[in-house]
C-alpha cells in the first residue's frame, strides 16, 4: 500500500479549516466592495445639475474609537472583552459635481465594516504565535468569524438551489401529471422563477413574476420577437417528435405577430387600463421580470426567447422520456453562499441606504445654502448601524433569519464544526425526505456522518475534510475560448446569414458564464459543470 | 371574603348582541379618548374610567366596589356616529344582501318555499345536525330572482370588495352604473327583513337579527382585560386594545364634528371609511386586504382576534394548555433496588413540595412535630394556615413557637415524605401508563430514581431523559391516584392484554444465565443471590458435593415464585422444532412450574420480559397485582445478582469467526455476486422472466435484492454456527434481552444491502451512483451492497453507502415523531369526550350512542390474555384441572 500519510500531512500543514470563509471574505474586500460602489456609480440629487460621483473605496485596519476621540489599533481579544465590534473604517473617494463645475475628489469615512478574524485586513495577519499570545489570542484559533459587540458571530454557509439552470420535473395539476421546466433566474439580489409547462394537450404555457397565472408560450415567443412559425419551431428543437408537438402549439396560437402578442400580454399585466399603457407595461414587464439573468433591456429579448425555447425542449424531452427529471439534490445543482457573498448582499443594501441619506443631507444642506462638503453630508453611522445590526441579530437583508450565529465555544471541536457548517434554507417542518438523504454526489464535499439528529437532520451539513470551494469562474473570454477549443460549434445553422441574431448567442453565452459563478468546483465530471448540451 | 360557589353550566346560547343589549350591559358611555388626567387618575367617561374596573392597587371600582384583583371588570360602550360593518360577518352579509329585496327587504323566495325550508331546518336542528347545506341552497335560490315577488322592485347585482365594501351595479342600456352601499343603507334593508325570512336563512331572530351584524354601538372591553403597564421610567404604556380604542374614539369624534359642521360628502365618506378601518382592525388585525394597524415601533397590534387565534391564543394556549403548581421535573436515573412502584425523589424537591394536612385531634401531634422541625429539617413544614385563613411561613426561628400555636382547624403544609403518593409522568403522554402513581422514597442527590422495570410503559431510558412529578393535594385525589393509577394496577397494558412492566435487558440475560446453568450453588452463593429478597429459609439442598450442600439454580429461582403457581409454556429460546418434545426438550426450552417450583426450563423474555412475560401475566391475573409486583421486584433483583455472579461482557473478540468460516462466507458472497451478474446478463439479453405486475426493471431489482438478502442470511448462518451459546451477544439475542441474530450477522459476517425507501441506492451521478463504478453498472457493490462485516471494516464506498442507509433511519425517526404526535392529537381531540356508560354503551356528551357495546364486542383488552382466544382455554384448563384433582 502506498503511504498516504505523506499526502494528508502535507495537506494539513496549511491552515485549511476556515479557508472558505477567509477566501470568500477576502475576495469580497478585494472585488466585491468596489463592485457595489461601481454599480451605484453616482448619487443623484434633486438639486439641479448636482450629483456626487463615487470613486475608489479604501479599507483600513480594525480600530477602536475611544470616547476622547483617540483612535487605536484594535485586536480581537480587546474587542471581545470590551464588548465592541471588530471593524475597520471604509473610506470612499467622492466628487461633487454641480452646475458650477467639479470640485476636487475628497475621501470621506463612510462607515465601519465588521472584519472577519483572520482575513487579510485583520490585525493578526502575519503575527507569530508568540506575538499572538502576547495579544491574548490563541494561535490555534482558526478565525473565520466576526466579533460584533463582543460576541463572536459566524456567517454560516448557505446552500441554495443553483440559479439560472433548467430543471425539469413532473407536477400534478388537477389530477393530471404534467411536465414542467423551471428556472430560478437570478440577477444580483433579485430572484425570479420562470416556469414552462406542458399541459395535457401538449400546449405550452409560461409563468413568471408580475404576471398572474400562465401565458401562452407562442404568444410570449412572438412578443419577444421570434415571430414566424418556422423560427419558433427551430428555437425549440429539431427533433421530429417535438416538432409535431410544436405544430400543435402553433395551431392553437392566439396571436400572429409581435404587436398582437404585446397587446395580449398587456391585458394580462395591466387589465382595466388604457391600451397604450398596457403595451408599455407589457414591454417593461418582459424586460424586467422575465429571466432577469439574461439582461434587462430590449437587446436581450432574443436571448430570452432562445432560452425559453430550450426550456420548452426540455419539457418535451421529459414528456417523451428522452430526459430524466432533474435531480435537485445533485450537488451540481447546488450553490453555496459564503460569508463574502452574504456580506456583499448586505453591503449593497446598506450602501444603498447610505446614498439615500447622502442625497437627503445634501439637499438639506443646499436648501440652507450651506457649502456642499463631502465630509459633512456623509453620516458614517448610517452604514455602520446597517452593517452591524444584521450581523448581531442574524436578520439578513431579504428577510432571511439565522444567517449569523453565535460561535459555538462548547469546545475546540465544536467551534471547528460550526465554522464548517452548511445550512439548507428548506423548511424544517416539512418532511423533504429526498433533500435530507445523503446524496452520492456529496462524496468528498460534505461529511457523510455529521448531521444533527431531529428536525434539522440532513438539512444542516458539514463540509468534508478535503472540500475545495471555488469562488469564481474566471474571465469570460477565457471560458469562451475554452468552450470553442473543446470543439463547440457556433450554434444553430438555420440562422446562418442573420447576423443580428448570431450576436445574441454570444450574449447568451455570456449569461451562461454568469451562471457559472460561485459554484462548487467539480472534478472532471461529465455530468457536472458547464451544461454543455446547450451548445450542441 | 365572598365565597364563590361553583355553578354547573347547563346551556350555552350563541347569538348576536343587539345594540340594546350592548347598552344594557355597559356601565358607562365612553366619550373621551384620553385615559388619565395630569395627576394620573383615570378620567371619567374615558377609556380607563374606574367604572370599567380597576387595575391600580388602592383604587376601588365605582361599579362593584371591588379592589384590583377582586373586581372582574365591566363593559362600557362607544356610540358610533355612523354604523360600520363587523368584519367577521362581511361574507355572510354579502350572501344576505344578494338574497333580499333592495326595496322591501323581503327574502326573494315564494312563501311556500320558505315554509318548506323552515321545516327542513327545524328537522335538521332537532336531529342535532347542521343546517348549513339547506341555508346555502336558500341563498342560491334566492339570488336567482331578478325582481321582487312582493313589491316588484328590479334587483341589482351586488359586488363585494374585500374586506367590507358592497357595490350595487345597475345596468341601464348596457352601461353599468356603480353605486356604493353605505352601512346605513345595508342596515335599513336588513331591518326590513321579517323574522320569518331570518329563520329561512338559518338565523334565530330572537337571538340574532341580521341588522345586528352592522355595529352602531361598540362595546368597550373592561380595563382588566387591557391593563396598562408602568415602565421603570414611571411612564405608562397602554395595551394594544386601548390604543385601538383611542383611535376609534378620535375618529368617531372627528366624524361627528365634521358632520355637524356640514362638511362635504367626500370628507364624510373618507372619515367613515377610516372609522370602518379602525373598527375592523380592532376586531381583527389580520384581515386580508387591510393593512394591519401598527404600533409606533412598527409592530402590528395584537387585537381581539389575535388574542384568540393560534397556538399561543386563548383557546390553545390558555384554556387547553395550562401550567400547574406542586410539580417537579428533573433527570431520571435507574435504581434497581427500588420497588417498581417507588420513585426516588431528591431531598431538595421533597423539601420544596408540600401536602396540606388538615389538623384534627388525631394528627395534631404529628402536625406540631412537622412545624417544629421547620423547613430545613427534612420531613418538616413550610407553611401553616391559621383557622382564619392567614398563611404563616414557617422558619427556623419561629418553628418551635408556631408548633405550640397549631390547633385543630389549622392547616399545615408539610413536606413530602416516604410513602406519599405522587403522579409520575414522561412526555409524550401517549397512553394512560405514561402517567402513573408512585410512592415516594426520599433519596440524596438530584435525580429522580426509578426501577428500570418501569421503563417500558414510560418509554424512558437514562440517556438524559427528564420526567415530571405532580403532588395530588387532597385526600380524594390521592385515593383516586392510588386506586386507579398506581403502578401495580397498571402492570397489564390495555393495548394487548399482557404485562407492560417487566424485566428488560440485563434482567433477562441474568435470569437466563442463572436458570440455564447446571451450576451447583453452594450455601454462600445461594444466600448472596437471595440476600435482597425477603426469604428466610433455604429449601432442602439437592445433594452434597465435597461434604457441602448445594442447590440448583432452578431452586434458587423458585424461591421468588409464589406457591400455588402452575404453568407450562415454551421459552423464548425455543428452537421451534417440527416435533415439540415438550418436557423432554434438549434445549431446556420447555418451562414447567408446579406449585411455585421451577421444575424445568429456562427463564427468559417469554417468562419475565415486559410485553411477553407469561409468569407476570399469570400472577397479575390469577393472583393479585401485589404478588405480581413483588415477583417483579424479586426477579429483577435476583437477575442482577445472577448476572453479577457470572459476569457478562462483550468485546470485539466475540465477533471473531474462524478463517474457514470466513472463507465460506466469502464463497457465499462470491457466488451471490455471480448470480447477480447472471441476472444482469439475462436482463441485458432480454431473457429475464418478468414478474406479474412488474416492469422488467422492477423485476431485475427485486431479483437482485432477493438474491443478496439470501446471501446475507446464509453468511449469518455460517457465522452463527461458530458463535454458540457461550457468546454474550448470542445469549442476548436468543433470550430476547437485546439485539437479534441479524445484528450479530452484521457484526461478524456481512452487513448486507443498504436501502433507501426499500430500494437499492440508485441516485447519484449520471448513470452511476459514485465515480468509483462504471456507468450503467447494475452490480451489487455499485448499488450499496456491503460485503464486509463491521468487524472486518467497510471499504470507503461501502462506508458511504452505509452512511446513506443510516441517514434514512435518522430522518425517519425525526420526521415520524412529529407526525405521530399530530396524529395522536387529532385522535384525542376527536374522542376525548366519549365515555363507556354503565349500560355498556359508548356515548358522547350529547348522550348519542357511538357504540352499542364497547369495542363492538364488549371485551376489556386488558384482561383478555394477549388478545388471543386463549383466555377461554385458560378457564377450561383451570376448571378441568380442578375436576381432575
């Protein structure tokens, strides 16, 4: 037998226990913070011609501000003992742009960001064991948690169903078994469920948020700009059996062109309103609420239509037995939300609040004819409070509770286990037998043995010893090239010569890459990873 | 002090309260929204008026003169400036409005039909059934009419908008005119409805006139049910209901002012709607379509219906679920030296819990002694109650003094002492044996102690379980507990008519070891074995060895059997031979007891076990529960000494099987694998014979499962051949103490197929369970067959499959407990009021017969011998036996 102890020894030399937390938080610090700022870009005001342009964000090291105004470097033990928060100041460069021209960019402190112990800005980084002991810190303590008002809080990893993936399954409707294809479309914080279902008579219907009930598939396709029968069929499948189904659908079509389709949708989204408004609303709804992950303006409609076609195809394939219902518990269909991702969600909402406050303060200052000054209009407490409170209570943005938990210090092992915990948002009051089962794909990723007994059994999991979590999928062009190198042909011959449409497939590809973010890295499993079939 | 005499409720009447009634029951009209004046006294005709009852100590109620705590509170009322709809009736109102004439208020049905309906309703009511179906038919029929049969008025469609808007739609030349109905309009229509019409729609006009569903007067609940609390800062914080009432009064006033000032109709309507909103949220703050009224902090207010609804509401939280005094809860631990009906109570608990003694000439000295001892010296007293009802705390200091004062007519609250009857309970209380009466034994330390033989009825173990104890507070309660709930009267379970209390685990192994051995027991050992029993003499020794007398183990066991016991049965270790040799059984599995002497046979689960113990069963039924109790006590004590005499342990070596057995096992597994491969080959070749009612895939799965389980069984047999009666695990399994041969097979030979919901493991990656296997592999090991034994250790894939199978078990237990709890709750709720009457019928509270005979056969399962027809046999045997003599 090979001596594997060498391998495990080398593995355990590097501190891996809370790597996922620390890596994720570090990437939030490096990329996430600036990303949120860049999404906002400017703070508009109601004052004519005046706005604030946001610049670069800069993060300091954890400090404590004493009552006399003195600012001191803060170490975790001091934070724990004095019941204060281990947080570092955030500085943001801001430029006031008014009708009189631009002022110089000034940096203002916008608030304190709670810092994960052991992350790159933590004051303990690079200290020797001896120095740590002098600071009252246990060198064996893994870190990976926050200290809020003196209590140690862990942001537990959340396990979620993968967004932007087509899932087919059977459902029951009034005693009939029907096939449905579902997609949880996610763009930033917003989630929208799109369902394509095949009714008894093979009629396809689609439902998505902001529209009550279901809407005819063909109507929606026409509204999205795929108008001719041929194009609709081609965007679904080339399979003759499926084409037969599609022809039935086209026969039952309620509308024959884009305008009619829009009117039809308008009636559904804004009944009882004027015709013009209805159409306007229909356009808005289609762009904003239908599959937001593919983009939210008119340019993305083609992609959306093609995606709908895929969903329809999946639906029919399930009906024809050419495809098995999706296994929701397969670990490839899961995404993990780590501390950094959750902090980003939190920071986005909190920062939004801050900008609203800045706008208000700015307007007030201008009404009183005071000099507009960046440092006076930013109230740092607004952001700090909004960041600290969710961490302290576990009530996250979006109404999720129990996201942050008090670190279990029963013993050393309890803490380690707590830091590697993964919780599933499924309700514990329902049986969910299948979700609680140990799934073979959890091999090497989740511990087969450690799960609580009782109502949380199988819903609360713990990482396996050797789990590796990747945080991002790298650059888009890289993936694109890789996919092409693997022999993927640029798609759909029937569209050759229609330049306009080919570009849309590139957009679709990009959307797909976005869907790749934050997934657990899998080995070269053919059934995991990029859903290659989309390019066939 | 006013002594309240309890009264029996004879009848409850349900109806609507009329405005008149509201005013009659009101003690004051409330007109100001303010609560307290500057000095902090309640304002007259305000919401905290002292006529409505008092909550502040020191004040007296202006209505009944009672102080805080004595005065139950009294209703007041608010005169609403304009009528509003009671949300609770909004849907009913819609139905009525659509069924009656908009002009004359008559129900739109022919008089003849009305009579028919009234008759139908009357008949249904008489039979105690609901008239709901008839009434909904009435509404359906009445709605059809387009014009009024009585005044000829054309009817208009009425649209209802949640929560309480009614809109009349008039259609003229195809154009619809909508017109909102104000509560006043609705009320006028309802007022016009005749009493007869009200009856047709199922209302009793004497108790519920339809117009009373529109509120013109609002009752103000007494202050006692909406007390304000004083914060540390001295600030008063009002109850949610008071807040809501303040809103109502404010709007009411504004409405009145505006109307008197002749404000435009638009403003009046707005205020009306606002008043409607406040009254609606006062009644129910969770009506859909109405934004909930919120507290300043943003918390939704808890108004009337929120107080009643839900798990923590008045019904489920306060009335069905109560909390009690005189109870204790702590961890339980075992003490085999206690008698089965005893419970060891920590001294700290015994000192806290009391029983009230009424001092009489017979016990006055005893009572004085307790008082003298005070609260600190164990059986002491904590309080005395003087003849005038004043409670005096007994302390170390005043004990002596107080003891002298104690006289007849006083009461002394004495601490618990040995022999007191208490109720002992472990949740979930699923059957009546979950609460039994025990006798107290005060013991040191901090846990409740109980004899492990009473674990089965409570379903208790000692891995951290906690139990509750309740102390009955009067003689009647104690007598009832002793007679009905005492452990000795609950040895038999009414579930299956056998003993539920009896030996478990080591009790059975112990007696098995003792009675199955051919040991010669010398005097010393014999005395030691029987030391804890009340046995004064040893029987005649069977013989002598090396000059010393010796006894057989069966003789020793016979000592705890009462005389006169005659019984014959097959023991648990019976091999179920084709031809039973009876008394000549070579396994010593045929038990014969004659006149309380064990002549032959081995004592095991069948004889003394909980659920199965035939000896216990017979002793309880044919002797007395006391004798059975004594037997269980003795048997458990004897068994423990018996097991300790020999020692009993199990280790990894006990799972050892010789190499040749191991290779046999490997061969069996090998050939099973081959067979499975053949099955798969046949399946792939399409040669597999399909089982009826199954698809070909299902057939294959079933065949494979069958083959593999056969293989596992035969490995077990091979292992079993090498593990004999000298193996402790075998002893435990065979005697029924714990575990089974299957467990042993898994430890020593082969763990076997791991299954999820009865099937082999199928889920996983595309085409295979784990990447360790080929795609499409249907073989045994690729779908969760574990070839290894626990002793030899599992391979990584086997370990993982085992974890999958194990997880299912965990999930199942977790989910099942909650489901069975709910099932039980529903059963109990449905049947809690049923009662077996003296005439043998089962009836509900209305005296309606549910069963003519209890259980349709009148049999008491508790006394029916394991629910088998053997009861008759027993009687015949005993009669015949006596005839023989």
